C-alpha cells in the first residue's frame, strides 16, 4: 500500500489548505489571497476536482504535499509524515522494512523528549527557586508557564535517566536524544539544576531544550542547548515558530529576537509574530524557514559588536534571498523583555519603527566613529563597503555608494576602487571552469509564467499547435515544462483525452495545474484571441531565451580559446536569425488579424 496515495485518499486539498487560508467558493474552485505575496486581489486557486492548487501571483502550484512543503518549510518526507498523522495514519505501517541506516528512529527521539518535558514540568512544581524565578523575577503567568511547558531539571545527576529507562528507552536511544551523556563510566543527565525551556518543531513536536542557569553563581554558561541530534539542529531551529505562524501570516512580518525568554514575554503581552534563533547566529536555514511565512523580517538584536556582525551576515543572506530585512532599535531597555515590562506599547512602537537594515548599520557605525578623521573614514568605509558589495541589486548598491561618498566627502570612484580591491583580496578561489559554465538563472517568475501559459494553450487547444514550429525543448527551462513540451510534440495530432498521461507520470500534477490555468485565464476567449495570445507568448519565450543564450555566449567568449570562438559566433548568428524570424511572424500575424 502506498502511503502518499492513502493520504491523498483521506485528505481533501480544500481541507488541508483551508486550515491555513481563508478559502472562498468561486464556481467549481476556491480562491484565496496568496500566502507567498502581498496581493490585494485573490489569485490563489484550489481545485477540489483536480486536487491541485495554483498561485498565479508567485507561479507556484502542486498538490497537498507541495503546499505543506512551501508553507511549513519541510522536505517531502517530513510533509508526508505530517499529513499522514493528520489523516490518522501510522507511517511505520507502510514501510516494507525497518530502516537499517539509522540506529535510532526519529519517532523514538520525539517520544523521549516528550517524556522529558513532562518529567521536568513535574519537577518544576517541587522547586521553589525555579518557580520564584519565572513567576516573580520574569513575571510569567501560570497560563504562560503551561503554554510553553517550562520545567526544571533536578540536581541529582540521574533522575531523568532513571525515569526514561523506566519508560522503556535504551541507553543508546537516550544518548542519541541528547538528554543523557556518558561520563566517568556512567550515564548521567545532560541538564542539572536549570530552568528547562522546551524546543519544538514548527508542528509542535518536542525536539530538545534550552537550559538556563537560575543564579549568576551557577557554574557553566548561562544557557546550554541540546546538542545536535537527528531531530534538532541549532542552525535550523526557530524558537516559537509553532506558536507564531498564524500571527506572522496575519501581520505580514516576523520579529526575530536573540533570547527565547524575550519571545515568551512578547507572546504573553499579545505580540505573537515573534521568534528567536540561538543567540545572534542567524543562518540561511533560519531565514529560509521564515521566508515561507513572510518576506518582511525584523531583527531585534543588540547594537553591540556581536549584534552588528550578526546583522551584517543577515543582510548578505537576506539580499541573496530577496527578503526585506529591518532592524528594531531598543533604546529604553537592554532587551525586548525589559522593554515589555516597562510598557508593551514601547515594544510595539519599536517594531513598527524598524529601520531598513543597511541604513541602521550605517547609522550605528556613523555614531561610533569620527568621520572627520582619516582613520574614522577608513574604518567606516571598510565595514560598509564590505557590506554593500554583497548587495545583489545594482541600483540599490549604487544608491549607497552615492550616500557614502557624500557622508565621507570622498569621490564615488574611490569607493568603487576600494570595494573592487576588497573583492579581489577575498580569500575565496574562483574556478574558471565553473565560471565558463555559468548559466543565467532563467527560473525567474516571468519566464516561468510565460512557459506555463503557452503550454496550457498548447495542451488544451490542438488547433494552436502550429505555433510549436521553431520552438525547441531546451527553450523550456522548467523541468516540468520541458517534459510537457516533449509530450505535446510527440502527440501533436491528438487531443488531451487521446493522450495516455500515465506514460508521463512525472508531470501528472503539472498537467492538472496547466488545465486549471487554462480554465482560469483562457476558457472564455474565442479562437482568434487565443491564437493572438499564443503567438505573443511564443515570441516572448524566444526573445528571453535568445537574450539569455547570447549573454552566456558572451561570457564564454571571454573565457574560451580561439578554436572555439568561431563556433560560438555562429551560434550567436543563428540566435539572431531566430529572433528576427519570430518578430517577422508576429508582425505578419498582427497584420492578418
């Protein structure tokens, strides 16, 4: 029995997506506002009949699994497991053989951590020191303590170990869980005499702990985290995301703090679109997980050197991922928790007044250095140019070069020269072979939409397929689009009903998306209008393809030897002829129409 198919049989796509988005009936389908863009008019379509969704604003689409992967930031395996549980299925029953690769299953580690949470919760009720700390010093309510499942690890050294052994866990399982360690010939608890803050995955499954010292006199660091396990990775884990998801979607932005308890304080105060990473070490994985929920990320980091360095790293990552990164300044307190205790409205105002990260970074440096002195200008330009050289957008980069030249009263040319010098001195080695083979990323939104729309017309209207002449499979850069183009060309004289789709199983869902796209965009147009639209799309596809290929050829000409030059120039000439021919066809068709 196939688990994926059984999940699809039990769960309807409108039920799954409806738990995330407000769906409204639109004929046979449902509509909603895109969770991936800030659109005003709903263009997210769900088809119960085809069990497919398509988002016209972002170009994304698929089945229930692809939706969960997108909104939850999961891989297919975890999305399948999540939906299986939602459908009341046990994934283990669908496995032919138990896994021999891993000594421990993820499920056992989840269970061990869940038992540990309950054990620590009971111990908290017995510790006056821990209760006084969270109730009186941190001023957390009983409701908050229960919601976040705070606990306390006793100082006996083996209390948790004995408890978990009594529940049937083996020594090997406990060591893999990160809850128990082996020292001086015996198994002992990883955490002792600390406040225990449970860490959960985005779905609420317990994966580990942050353990906080209760007194400045306690030996060891203030915070200790569960070591990396097969269910917990510090560089990927986002604290509080399970509770913050809904508020992030509603508000349209996410706040990232340094400390877990800052997050808890904010949620208790009613500001719930707040999460934390492990300190200031924000990673690409953290930002990727957050980007599924919002493209507006606001950092509440300190403005000390560690916070400045962390923000610089985050700016480079956010630029690469096309995220809007802002920084929240906290002037009247040392952290969000303290600010909330003074007045929650101060925290709300600080969030609303968040400043674009690069502007914030420049202001902090400007206020800490003497920009009238040569050393001050040198140190300032070192830091800022090191930051803006990683900005992908050339217009934005030029904007800051102009601003810095005015601020330092130096020429823009000197800044560019210095920035290029930094790039050349970079320790990263560039492989010329890799550069020669670089292809411009054509998987951008516009090109994807052109391919999708054109193929939807070719798929549904056989009478338009004369326009396939002159097109090649390699012009369709999306993998599914390339396969569908091949399928249509192979069956050029057949209607969709006559094509055996099962032979093209890899694109079965993509075909459904294309059918849905045709219904929404083109079903009301007459044949003349369809032919005009298909002709326009074909022309644009070839135009973009030729542009991309010529840029690639130009790059290769710079890197290639003379023996290959003639071949590349011939290809460039062929592409020019193809583009001119396409333009002529479009002009002739317009005249005939």
